[in-house]
C-alpha cells in the first residue's frame, strides 16, 4: 500500500511483566512458540503492503535489534525505505530527562525522519499488541470517512488497566476520550492503532512540543476531540495487549484453542518472524505430549501437557510439565515437576526439582537461571 507508512513505538517498559522484561523490552518478549510480540503488528503492516516502517526504540533494546536485524524476514530489507530502527535521541539526554514521556515526545525526537516519509498517511501502533489486523481495510475506511484520525478499538473492554476508552456516536465518531475509567460499560477500548495524514502528524508534533505536551492521548485525542474528526474502526476479532504477567500467561494459553490459533494465524495474512533452522521435534515413544504448542528442535522424553514449548526445549525422562510456557533452549532434567511455570530462555531446571505456580500467579524463572 503505497499511501501508508508504519511507525511502531517500542520504548515503554511494563513493570508488571516482571522477569520477562528484565533483559528486554516488551516488544521482544517471546510469544506463541516462535514469535516476538512485535511480530504481530509488524506483520499486519507488511500484509497491508506497507514497505516503509520505522521502529522507535529506547531502553534495553539489544534483544529487539538482534531479532529484527535488517528486516529481511519481513521483506523490509531495501535500498530505499524498508525497516528503519530509530534509537533514542540526543535532545532528550541533554535535558536530563529519564525516559521518553509520551508518543508526541518520541515523535518529536525523530521529526527529521517524519519529514522524509514518502507516503501521504501514517499508521501509528504500539509493539505489545497481539493481533492480525487487516490494516488495508482500516486505511480504506479512514479515507472513506474523511476523518482526521481513525482509531482502531474494540467493544471488548476486558483488558489492561492503563488503556484509553472511547465513547462513540451511532455513526462511529469518537465523542469522548476517557482515561482512567473505573467502569467502561458502554465504551470501546482503544487498541492504540491510529491512522492520520503525514502533514497532520507533523503539525501536531510541532504544536505539542512547542507547548511541552508529550501525550498523544491527552494532548491530541482528549484536547482536540471537539476540533478534529476522530473516527473509530471497531475490530472485534482477536486482540491482546500484553502488559502484565498474568495477561501474558492467559493470552498464551488461549492459543491452545485451535479456533483462536486460526484467527491469529490465518493463511491469507501470515505472521512473519526471524528464521532459525532447527531439526524436527523428537518425541520419545515413552514420552507424552498432549494438547501442546511445540516449536521445532525440541526433545520430549517425559510428559508434557497443556503447554507451549519454544524452539530447542528439552524435557528429560521422568519429568512432568503441565500448563507451562518454556521458552527457547530451556532444559528440564530428569524427574523435575513443573506446573504453571513460565521459564525464560536458557533456563535449566535440575533433577527432581518441583516448581509450582498458579494460573492466576504463574511462577516465572528469569532468563539464564539454573534452578
């Protein structure tokens, strides 16, 4: 889609993801056996024929850099345009400010990049959204409505606490932008995906930064709800904003339902990720693997039930793994028992260890730990 450019924000660190974001940003948190969170919105952009995407970075982003590389796995490695990684800007450091305070400040820091955008419109999106969104449909609806800004939202208000809510008129126009909100009944929850023209974006960035206004929600959506035409695009397909450890666990386990997997991974809109060559997974004749999502390169000699195994996981004889998420290259040794556990990359669980969590409070083991 030659008229649309992608901007993905990857600078916030959600403290409630705890151990999962000690060594990485939320965008690069592993999800669904072989993906990272950023893969879903990035693939949605690529499936909409968006050829130019900028990723705004800050914090511990080395893991994300390693994952995205040149963008070739998303067909975004190009001589002109393609994937651009936009690291922290010097102006922020000179002011002595710790961390990007909001989207408008982040955009002001890459204003020269925004000026060079070749397309007429821009789609802004967060990196922690698990979705397979037909962005081309959103763009066409935006053009047809004549709106200044189109916001993707859902009628499912069950989500994280730190989200924006909209009240809509009968024709889908956004009449109120609300945050925080104790009772969201009758509202729609924002999925933090917005489409607007390049020129309007530049004008808003200039206006906000000259008044030291940093929040897109407060300085643009709330402050200009009566002067700009804000239009909704209601998406009631699968959408998960991953911002807490409990949310990460519950949303991961939902993927064991085949109907949800079909919705997240439809054949006509694939989700792309960094390729890694692995041998096929081996399940020992005496081993058990039931109702699991298992990536390539695993070795299963024990019992694994209702679990998600990433690439290279090893479960030894006598081990029991139930209702767990085991990330890349985790090793579970003989006779270990794990229930409701999230084990980050390269974790080793020694012989005969017993680790028990709960579905509402899963036990989490930090990357590289030996237990």
